[in-house]
C-alpha cells in the first residue's frame, strides 16, 4: 500500500478530532443559544460532551499501532457512550460508517477522504431518517458531501474538495433559516422556527470547516 506524501494518517485524523473538539468547545454557547430558539438549548453542551469524550479516548491511543478505521470506531463508541440521545446516535453512526469506509487502509488519499465524508453524511441521513429541507443537520451534511464529490469528479485536489464541502455546508446551514421544521421538538413551533438557523446544521458546518482546515494536503493545521 503506497502512502503518498499528502495522504491523511491516523495522527492527522486524531489532530482533526482534536480541532473539531476545540471548535465545538469555542462555539458551545452559540450552538446552545441557537437550540434555545427552537429546542431545549442543549445542543452546544451535548456536542461538547460528545467530542470531549472522543478526544479523550483518542489521546490514549498509540498512533503508530492504530489504523484510521480504529480511530473512527473509537470515536463512534465514545461519542455514543457520552451522548445517548439526540445527536449522539447520529454522529456515532457517521463515525461508524467512516470507519467502514476506510477499513484496511493505512492512510487516506483524496478518494478515501471524499468517500469518508460521503459515508458520514449518508450515515446521518439514514440514522435520522431525514431528507433535505427538513431543517436538520442533513441540510449541511448532504450538500457538503455532494460538493466534495463534485470537486473530486472535476479532478480537483483534496484541498479544493474539502473547501467546497465546507462552503456548501455553510450555505446549507444558512438555508435552514428559511425552513419550517418538520422533525423533532422544533416541529411544534411551526412558522416560529422560520428565521433561525438549525443548531445541528450550524454545528455540522463548523465540523466540515474544521475538517477542511485540518486535512489539507500539507497535513494538519
Ligand atoms: Mg436540543
């Protein structure tokens, strides 16, 4: 198995999760505030608990003896143990699917990274049984994954695929402002939910932006 200079390693993935954890921590208050408008105001806290558990579990790993698939599987298990409901099972499924997508790989090339993002988006969609336009995190994850795939199909380098994913996820999150919620607690609000960004879509956009920033070909950060 060849490892190109720019391929993403286990160490890079752990640095990516660390950066996501820091990003969520920094935006914890903002995300809970968004959730307070249409939900129970706990999204930032919940995501922070989940990613703190992930980074703690990953910090204990021997990176030289751990394959990328194990990083994602450990992330899935620790996220779910820490967050049993709401976003917990969604991100646990995303990371489990990512682990399956990279099984047997010592490092991830452009194709594998784009596949991994697609697998996470699909996992979240399957687990949440949500489609686009329902004012959920799917509205950021799906356009993000599709933009990465389109950039890949156009022959763009990894950095451009990830930048496209981050930009599409941000636009997707913003688009939830105009949507009526049809899923979960927010659906009871009816038209009062209009004008507010969905907190799950907002955190998804932050996650994809952090993935783009950390997995560029030159390596983490
Ligand atoms: Mg909530």
